[in-house]
């Protein structure tokens, strides 16, 4: 039986998850492109290898892609978000879908904190200036005393709030499905945008929150505010963000996720941005845990389906 691994970096940090699959007798087929697949590439690989299970990243697994697999029983996401998988189509086709919601939490929260501090202290500007041979000492700001607004108070949002607590900043949040576990005030999004010095996005993507941060939302933000997105690119209207940053209507933005990846858009040309290549879960410890959990989920779901 074939297991197709469509995510691009599976096993790079630790070969143990791959070895576990092979010891169970699976033929493991790795992503041959070394990057995120487009739909046509995923379709081609599935038609060629007809896997019983897929360990997936964020490549599009649409109805057509899944329907091309004659014996596919399980899609095991190595990661949190499920927006790249047509979950309704999977259910219709009798394909179980699992994810690993806990493994990347610490890594994404730490990257978010790193981005906040980097923008506040203008670290990138000083670094770039010194590399040009200039002695650049931009005046930044403290995190202490600032208000951080968390848009989404799930696992990552709550973990980030714990990391922020020792800095002495105020934390507020908003969430379409608020939890009783939040230990900070919850407000409407409009109020959060108006009050926050830092707006950090931690929502799963769906059509309901497409371009949640659009031109009117950006217009509500403080002129000294920064926007952080380590969640999903589709939450932000990039054109509106570029305009707001270009006109200095907000102070800056740090972006790890984009609607189109790899990213080559206009945010690259702005000095008040910090851009990373969807590396939220790319901490070695988190990747290893995430990949082991993805294998656990795959094997368990195959056993439930009677395929083992």
C-alpha cells in the first residue's frame, strides 16, 4: 500500500516518522518537487500512485484531486489548518481527515512574539542599514504598556497570551466562538482594532473570514499600530494592506502567510514590513512532534477504516 506525502519537508528534521511508515510495510512516496504542490501536481501524483493514505501540508486537496484516488481512505494533515482540504468532499467520498492541532502551537506563538518585538524595536531596519555600511539606530518602542489585540483565542492565541504576560502589556481578544478559558477581556473586533497597538491574527481560514482585515478594518486601526499574521493569508486584503502601509496609516506589518505562495508581491518593497516564508511551524522540535502525530493519526484512521 502506498502512502503519499504531499507536504514538502516531511522527514527533513528526523527520519523516524518515515521509518515508522516503512516498518509497517507501506511504500512511501515523497513530494518530488520540494515545495508546495499546485492542484495539477497533486492530481498527477495521486493518479500515478493511488495511495491509501496521504500526509498533507497546505497543498489544495480538492474534490477532483481526492476523487482521482481509487483507494484513498485517510488524509492526515501535518499541521493545524484544514482550509486546504475540501472536508465536505472528503466526507462524501468516505475519506477520513485528521490534523495535528497541538504540535505547532508553541512554534507559531513564539514566531509571533518574535515578529512583535522585531517590529517594535525596528531590528530589521538597523540590521539592513549596517549591512549597507550605515550606522542605523532607529528609535523603537517597548512592548511593556502596549495593548495587544488577539483576533482568535484558540490554541495559538492563548499560548501567545501566556508568552506576552511577563512583558507587562495589556491583552484583549475577540473570537467568533469565545472560550471560557480566556483570562483577558473579549471585545468586538471593531473595538479591538481601535484600541490595540498590536493586532495579531490567529483564526482558521474560512469563507466567513475572507479578507476580515480589509480597508475599513485597517482604517479603524491606530496610526502607530502593527499587524501580525501568522495564521492564513486569506484573512487579509493585501491590496488594502499595501495601501495602508504605503500611506503610513498603520506603522507596520509582519506577515508569515500569503494568499499566493511562494510570495512575490508588493509587500516586499515596503520598509515597514517583516516578511517570512510560512515558517510558523518550522521549529525542529515542533516539526518532529507534528510529523509523529500525523503518522499516528494516519495509522489509527486506517485501522478504523479496516485498511490495516
